[in-house]
C-alpha cells in the first residue's frame, strides 16, 4: 500500500488555515455565530494523493494519521461522494491523506483536506463545475471549506461563507500546539460576549505586521480558561522572541510571527528541544498569488 502521496498520479496540497485575527460579532437565530476573520494559509499542511482505481479506496499516513480512522465517514470521502453526485457520476479513485497537521486544532485541517480533495478530483476527473455549485458543495461540507478552496489570504465574514480576497504579504511564523484537545462548542459556549466589534482593518496594508499585532481573537480568552496549556505554549513562543503571538481559530494551535523564515526555523528548533512533547513547525504563509485556484 502506498504510504506517501508521492506514489500517486496527482498531489494536491492542503495548507493549514490560520486565523490571524477573529472577532465574534453576533449570533444568528439558528445558533451559528457570526464571525469577522483575517485568514491566511501556510506552505506547511496536509497533502492529498489521488490516482484512478478499480474501486474507491481511502488510505492514511503521516504523524497524525493515528487520530483518524482509515475507514468510515470523514470529510475527504464526503467531499468525494458529494462531488461525484454533483457531476452525475465519476470513476473510482484511490485517495490518500498524508496527515501532517494536528487533528481538531483550530487550523482547519479537516476543511483543508476536504477542499484539496475537491480541487484534486476535479483535476483528476478532468471535470468542472460552476463556481456557485462548487461553493455550495464546500459550504455543505463545512463553514471553513469555501475559504480553504481558495487557500489564499482573505477576510471571511458571516459564518465563514462571505469571502473577500486580500493582498497580504507572506509572513514567517511558527505553529505551536500542545497536543491537547479543546472543544470548539465549549469555547463558544464560554464566550463572555457574542456581540463584539468587527476587526479594524482600515489602513492595515500599510504595515501588516503592526496591524496584526493590534488585532485579537475573541475565542482565545475562553479557550485559555478551558485549556491552560494554551497560555503556556503562548508564553513559550514569546520567550522565543516571536513579535506577535496569538491563538488560531478555537485553538489549541497558536502562532508566533517572525521577521524571517530563518528566525522562525531557529525558534521552532529551539522550542522543539525545550518542549519535546509539543508540536512546533516553522513555515511561511502563502501570498495572494500562491493560493490554490
């Protein structure tokens, strides 16, 4: 059995989704929270391998493959089935997921995998769908999947479906996760307020690092109360001279910004030595021209 996407006919990256800032601005009658989020994606992430097959197969590898079941319901196979249905049928396919991102960690891993599956299958099957139809499939799979389809800097509003592309330069960062789970519903339930001001992004393009430093993640305070390790790993990033440290999404992954990739590499190496039981990865975010199309 192939244990790497490198053996497959087509490889599709599934970049990690980073919430550089996130405001919870309201709540709909159906219970969904309204968000205002500054989002970017990283060169580091999962990978999807796809090849024609005699029957559908789904296999896994990577450091976090053990957290997922190779059989049964998951976002990758749901994306495959929903897209095949929308196309009115498509050939069997072997899909392999290389799971490099911690599971359920606030960086959109499952959503990124679903989006990469959609992109990869359209290429493998040499098929196309109108943008609205493809976006509807993505939104059906999850609120974060439409933005992961784009995998480029953007502002997401509403429940995540209202997306506006953004000219955000690449940023060097370290991703840090204490490998402790935190429940997204529990974080939202612990919010002190669900009616907060939107993000202040006016004029941010003049100095993005400074603008990002002045923003916030409304989910971070309740997540820190529920998961004390978030505060500890944030402090570690600060001690490793990150210019800005913040939690992504609903946690527990945090990021630290650095002036260069070399500085991020050095920080990640030092942090990994100091905290061998935590996850650290140095990476660079994707610029506006680097995203998936």
